[in-house]
């Protein structure tokens, strides 16, 4: 457990406070980064009062525009999107944060094939260590995962093309598809998919392709109980339904990051949960 706030964490705190992040979201991120919850609460409270005092002295009209600016929705208006080789149904559009839920991104057969291919190749999921960028197994993320190489064969290539068309973002900017399996009791506590600016570990991850800009999570199975994707600061929960997906965007054209995209996978109370995730980067991921 960490209790010391080094220079990188200090900068991260100051940036997030001035950007208007909620204290709860910062506390969550610090706990994910290895801090004890009470220490994180106290550190965030102190940072908010210090930075808040400075900010109020230097406040200018510009500060009001520092809140995350929402660019136009990445998915064109309409009830269906033609994505490469498939018509995908739009279910829900949410503006703040920018979240879109879809049905029929994958067929039942495609979901089953992905699960079969991944089943024997799963490894316990890791999380990025904020200090040194290494991938650690921690309790906050109890699932098993497997990565496909981008376009590794004809089947995966077709899905990579479809997902890139759906996300309206170049295929070359995408990480390889990741499969995750949660058993009963498995969960992924609230976190950001972007690499927190100002953390040493983030440097390693953004060296290739830059920052993450958006996520697509495809549900490969229905879940008997629990397992919804939750956005605690937005008061939003999306149920896992086989073939459906959720798209959320957190970096805009000004390179601001949207703290409202704090999200997690709620505990699976009954049955299994399988998902497939695509993360898009700001630049080609090569
Ligand atoms: O399991 C979920 O619904 C969320 C997964 C997630 O947030 C992630 O893999 O980054
Ligand atoms: Fe995530």
C-alpha cells in the first residue's frame, strides 16, 4: 500500500482538481493505484482545498471553458449504423458522458466462436501499475483475459474492420481485441480506461499510439445476475446482452479527458460474463 504522494501524483491531483473531477472519482483512481482508502480520502480532500483556493484567485472566464468539451457524437445520427459488413442497431445515446449502446454488433455464432477460441488461452487479468507501468495482478480486477493480435486471421480481421467502422476511428489506431471472462463473484472496480496523465506508469503505455480515446465493450454472453457495466458518477448502468455493445469516448480533439467516464464491471452474482474490448488510441498503434 502506498501512502506517499510523489511529484507525479501531486501533478495528477492538481490537474484533476482544476479539471473539475469529482473527489470520489479521484479517490477511486488512487485506490486503484495502490493507496489505502482513508489515506486517499485525506490526500484528495487536502488537494481539493489547496488547489481550489489557488484556482479561485486566478479564475478567469477561460477557466469556465476548462470543463470537458463534448465533440460531436462519433456515431452518425440514425437508428442503425452500417458497420463494414453488418447493420448494427443503436439502442441508447447518452451525451454526458458520451456513451452509446448497440444491439447486434456480433451474431450469436460469432460470440460463441470467440469464447471457444479464448477459453483455453485465458490468463488472470492485470492492471497497469501507476508507478512503473508494469502489469500487475490485483484484487480490483477479478477476471481472466486473452488478447488477439490485430487482424490475426480472416475472422478477427473482419471483426476489427466492423468495429473500426462502428467506432468511426481508424483500424490502425486500435489495440488488439481483448477477451475477458468473469466467473461468479468476479468484478472490475471503477476505473478510467485512459492512462492517468502525470503517472510514471502511463508514459510507458502512451509511448505506443498515444493516449486511449475511446472504448467499445461487446458482450459475448448474457449474464444471469449482475455484471452490468456501471458509470457511478453518471448514474448509468448497461446490462450485458449477448451481441450488444457499449461505446464510450473520453478524449476529445483538444486532448481533454472526461472524468465522467469512470466505469466498472459490477460483480457477477450468478452465471458467467464474457466480454470483448477494443481500445482506440489517438495515433496508429504499431
Ligand atoms: O466488465 C465490464 O463491464 C467493464 C470492463 C472494463 O471496464 C474494461 O475492461 O476496461
Ligand atoms: Fe474499463
